[in-house]
C-alpha cells in the first residue's frame, strides 16, 4: 500500500517524475490530508494497473479518521464511501440544523459526540468553546464541531470541500477556496498550484478575490503571468459564476503549509490584506 497526499500526486503528475518506476505490485493507495481531485487520482491509479485509492479524513483531536473509503464497497474517485466504525456524521443545512440522514446536500460537517479516542481537554484553549459551543443538538446530545465542508452525493458518497473557514463571500455568494483553486489550477500548463483568498478591501466592503500562483518553472513565466489574471477570470466566470472577478494575481515561490501539508490560507490572507494597504499608500 502506498500512502500519498494530493499535493504530492499533483507534483508527480505535473512533472511526470515517477514514470521510471515499476509499481505493478502496489495493491492499493491510501490518501489523506487534503481534498483530492478526480483527474489526478485517476492518473495515480493508472500508474498501478488501476488499483483503488482508499481515502481517509479525520483529525488529530479525534484520534484518527471519521470518514473513509473501504475495500469492501464500490469506490468513487476523490470520495469516501463510509463513516468509520463508531462515528456518526451530520451535514448542517443553511439553517444550521443537521439535514436528514441520507439526504444529498453540501454543508459544514459535524460529528456525533461519542467517538472513540476523541479529545476531552485542550491545551491553551477551552475545549467546550472550541468543539461544542453554539452547536445544534441531536437526540439529546450536543454535536461536535469539526470545521470541514462536506457533500453527500446522490449516490451516497461523501466528498470533502476544504475547511469551512476557507469559504469566502464574493458579492454575497458563499464559495469555497477549493472550488476556485480547482478551476485555476487547470487554466494554464505553467501553473503548478494556486490558492484563492478573499481579501477585504482596507476601507471595508465585499471581499476581493486574490489568486496566489506557484509556477512549475519559476524562472520563465513573464508572458504567462501577464495573461493569467484574464485567464483565471474567464475560467472562474465560465465554470463557477459570471459575477465573480479575480482582482489580483500574486506569484509566490511556494504556498505556506502546515507540518501536515495543509495550505495555510490564513497566512496568505494576512499578507494580502497588508499588501493591499501598502499599495494604497
Ligand atoms: C514490474 O515488476 C513485476 C513484478 O516484479 C514484473 O513481473 C514485471 O515484469 C515488471 N515490469 C517491467 C516493465 O519491468
Ligand atoms: C522559456 O520557455 C521557452 C519555451 O516555453 C523557451 O524557449 C525558453 O528558452 C525559456 N527561457 C528560459 C530563460 O528558460
């Protein structure tokens, strides 16, 4: 079994750096850490005679995973087929209440509070405030916050849509950074990866969409860079919403990441908010 994270698969695919390896004895892949992408994972399976990718999503503070793939069920790319043993999952509707079980939809994922191995105390913060304060009840128990956006598809698979904190509000429309990034990553061959950040203008008002871009070849991107804002703009408008507008593109050497390789959009958010203020002076 070969364990991967989506970022490393993206790099392998874009640089074709694993082409010389014989992976015929791999029985399956496992993946965790970030929301994955159908095209990239189909490509990954293709490296090893289309063996399955078993995805798992969880958190340190719940002692492991809460939703997973399984070799005992039909699998769907970039999706999870089952809550893990001992976990119950709920998706919150726009009214903040859990939508009925098995009803397709998208929203913030919350957990039934009884999970083996989940934390009960927190260093340097109040455990109740962080995980339970303001959460809805279910069967007499307060549900546990987790902070991921999840979709339950009509065919009964779960899909991850990034962190709930990573949603932004563009002209009154709530949209997840991950959705925008998925579109921008495919706009041009010179793009390795992107991060979509909603930056409030210094004087207040609606968030503006800033795209941080990392190039495959950082030394050779001048022409591409000049056209990129237009390309991002038309792709986002065509595939997501005609009202969205990319206000700026910021080239970076790499995206800031946590030790477990999650993009720290909060850091980019702070940087870009400051950039905005200095450029206005
Ligand atoms: C890959 O490895 C398998 C198992 O060791 C072997 O049977 C096969 O011939 C190898 N394929 C290539 C292209 O080297
Ligand atoms: C930039 O890329 C073009 C082709 O895409 C190539 O012809 C050129 O030599 C490259 N320049 C540098 C400085 O790498």
